[in-house]
C-alpha cells in the first residue's frame, strides 16, 4: 500500500497533483458560476501554443506560456464584450488558432524538450523541483488574490452589470482573474496535460454544487475535492500504469456520478417527507398523493 511513497518521483507527483487539483477546484467555482466552463478547455490549448513558441524562442517555459495564456484570456474577454460575438465563438477562434500554431511549430522544428504526449496527457514522472516551486507560487498567489478580492470576485461573478454600476472595477477584476487562471493552467500542464485541464477545473465545482447551495461551502468543497482527486488519481495511476491526467479526471468523474446519485436520492427523500406534512382535508377521502 505504501510502496509508491518509496519513490521520490511519486512523492513529487503526489504533492504537485494535490496542489494543482485544489487550485483548479478553487478557480473552477468562479468559472462554472460565470458559465464559462469552455474557457478552461480553450485556454489550455492556447497555453500549449505559447509553450511551444517559448521553447522555439529559447524563452523560459513558465514565463513564456504564462504570458501567452494571459494575453489569450484578455483577448477573449475583450472580444466577448462585443454583443455580436458569443463567448464560445471567441474562445474557439483564439485558442484553436494558438494550438494550431504550436502543432505547426512542432512539425516544423521536430523538437520539443517537454514530451508531446506528456504535454497533452500529463506525466507524473516529469515533475521537477522547479515545477513544484512554480505550482506553490501560483497557489499562494491565487489564494492571496481570492482572499483579498473575495467580495469583488463574488459581485463580478453573479452580476457584473450591477457591479459595474456600483463602481466595482470589473475590468481589473477580470484581468486579475485571467492572470491567475493562465498561471494555473501553465503549472497544471505537466501533471494533467492540455486535454485534461478543463475537466479538472469543471468537475469539482459541479460536484460541490450538487452537494450545497452555499457559495462559501461550494468553494471549500470544490477545493477539497480537487485536492482529493489529484491525490487519489496519482495514487491510482501508479497501480494502473495509466496517464496521471487521465486517471485524475476519471476519478473525479466517478465522484461526480456518486454525487449525482446522492443528490437525486436526497431530492426524492425530501419530496416524500414534504408531501407527508400536508394534511388531507376531511372531505377529500380517497385523495392520496
């Protein structure tokens, strides 16, 4: 049972996956409530293009991919403000173009220091001390931003128009959120892979939403579930010999199914208990719900 912990690479991967899972779960709450679940999928593809560009230009991976992702998020935000263009269309155009650029550069230069498969599907074996430091830095920065800007983020998430009317700097709030989201996706690539990041961002908050109607509780549950799925997914990936990113997402999907079943059963119980509280009138014999 404790055999995997004897290997240093596994311990590094476990720590990285736990932090990344919690980070994705935290930001996923705001993304799901803003009805922009597709942005996680899109930005991960955009960041992939930035990662390849930064390598070709011999630029630092985290800085280059982070800047690329941040600019992509800002461009999406500016585009979606035009009423004639939907958010999904803007994300689709910008991010797929960036991803295609990355693929084109890989096919042209034939080299990419970070394994192509690892970049797409995640690879726990490739987690380095530098990755852990980057993940810890982004996690700390994200927690600080969410803690200090909790009310601003909350107001901007639920009703941006009213928030703007009351003087909330929604533009700056969106910019800061785009920055931490881009940073999260960049540091998550090695563990989850480009194709799995969106699911890691979306599934924990949806599970949390099935379990609670409180925003605060949703944040704590989603963050905890994200960390738990990261930890459990990495552990299972060792024994199953399957990609770390895929295992984490499948584990999260299993929790979603369990939460959905629990939520359905709870609604039935509440519906039955509430129906029993109604008193049947004396002149309505033969009427039963």
